[in-house]
């Protein structure tokens, strides 16, 4: 009897955990464990592409502003800080 209660508790916990992940992904929360084709997976891909784009823009801008590696690193550091605060 006690083993049955433990089994039912564990099964219900796993069911709720799986359902929550599926609902979050379907609603568009960007998670790494979302199945391909869900709104969450698509949003995660979009966020990754945006990060790559911003990285390329920051790289080009900092290369044009600075003549040495120290200036480049300072520029990239400021750009990263401004993106985080934004």
C-alpha cells in the first residue's frame, strides 16, 4: 500500500514537470529543452541570431574606432556593458 502511494506521487510529479515544460515551450518561453517547432524553440533561435548580429555590429564598430588591441577590448567591454544595462 505504501509503495503504491510513493509510486503514484512520483508519477504525478513527473507528469506535472513534463506538462509544465511543454506548456512553457508552447507559450513561447525560450528554453534550451524545447522541442523543435514550438514557439519557445523558435524564440530561442531568434534570440541567438540577434546576439550574433549584435556581436558582429559591436566587432565592426570597435575595430573602426580603435587602432590597438587595448582600445578594442575597452570598446567591446563598454558595448557589452551597455547591452546588459539596456
